[in-house]
C-alpha cells in the first residue's frame, strides 16, 4: 500500500483511499473474531446495516473501547502508508439504533466516533464522509456526500416504480437530492458523486451527463470514475476542459442557476416518481416482501430491470 501511495504522489497527485470502517460482513475476519464488537438490538440480535456484496452487513458499536482503539489504529495505519485523503463510506452504521456498550444517545456516539477518527488521521488530512447523517457530521469532517449514488441510467424501473424507492442509485435520484441540499455549500464541502463522460456501457442521455457535470461545477467538487481506456480522445478532452473550468455561479431561483452566461435548470429532475397503483403496486409490494430473503436480493442484483416489467 505504501508503494502505491508513493507512486500516486510521484505524479503530483494526492493519494486517497476508500474505506468502510464501521461495517463488516458476516464472513469477514473482523466479525468472526470480534462478535462482541458489534451492535445488537434489545433481543440480542445483531443490528443489520444493510445488504451488499451478496451478504448482510453488521454495524460496529463505536462506544466499545476496543472498537475505538481499532479504528484509531486503522486511521493511523492508512496515514502511515502515505494516504492523506480519506473517503469513509457506509458511515450511517455508526448511528443505527441498538444497545451500545456505553449508554449514550446514538447521535452523540456517532459524532464522537467521527471526531476521533478525524483526529487520528493526522494533520492536513482530508476527510470525506459518505452515507453519513448530515447534521451530526458538520464540523468533524471536511466534506460530505449529499446524495445517493449516480448510475449509468437516469431512472431504475425496479427501484423507483415497482419498489417506489427514490433513494436508490440512479442519476435522477442523485440530481434531485443534491439540488435540494446545495444550501449546505456554505457550511462544508459538498460532494455530488462522480460525473460521466464515456459512452461505453452508459445509458445516460447527453443532457443528463451534462446535468451531473453542471452540479459538480456548482458544488466545486469534481470527480469521475470513468476508465481512461474506455474513453475516446474527444471524451478525454471533455474531462480535461471540465477539470479546468471555473465558471461564475449565480443562483437565479431554487432550481435554476447561471454558469457564466449559460442557464442551467434542474427542474426536470426534482419531481418524485408517481406512486404506483393497481397491479404495479401489488407487484411492487410482493417484490418488497421477497426482499427480506437474502437469496432474493442476490437475484434482484442479477436480474436486468427490464425483465421485471
């Protein structure tokens, strides 16, 4: 890891690392060896922090002294490798309801955890929080992701229509949420998630890619996860111009902005999807009930949305 960080920094870039330190899967070494570190409910069952990578995730109890010692050491180790940009994800796990080692409000426990990790990162570290309850994180981080994940599609039929869940990954969901949280810009750096430029395996219309890019310019937080080898020379040139752009941003109304002399209107993205009715609602409710079973969640992950129509 140290060699990787040094290679990154040798190109005059800052070395950053993504971590999800407050969760662990059932099959992980951390969970197997330290089950007493994890949050439980009043009935003694492990508190679920979600389902991803084909497994249920469990939440660390951040009031447990051994957990905090482990988290401090983890942050110090990452910094010792040479990474000083920390992107910590799935942080909501630290604020979940449960029976904690120390009896204290979960919001206070969560904020104290962020503060402790931030201090352990060392001087001049940059701390980007993701999946975080926003208010408790203010003042104990440098930046906050303020919306759901973007994706290579504008809307997701399964999630937004059948399951009626406007918080799942999807570009329209991301734009809607970020636009309504731009007021946070005066309090903390705000991250709208990545922007797309390449067209390979990307189903977004050009206008929707531009909306993402415009949001990033307004937030002054630019990033892309596009693979360079997937991009054409023209697309790489778009990235270069985007990274160099510093437009004058003027807000004209709640959803309308002016970037230099160009008007940008996000109104088309802010409406919530229509609530399903009739057979569509019944189908969605049935799928939602099936989602309580892990093997069904794996099938959902695999099935193409169009097959559910």
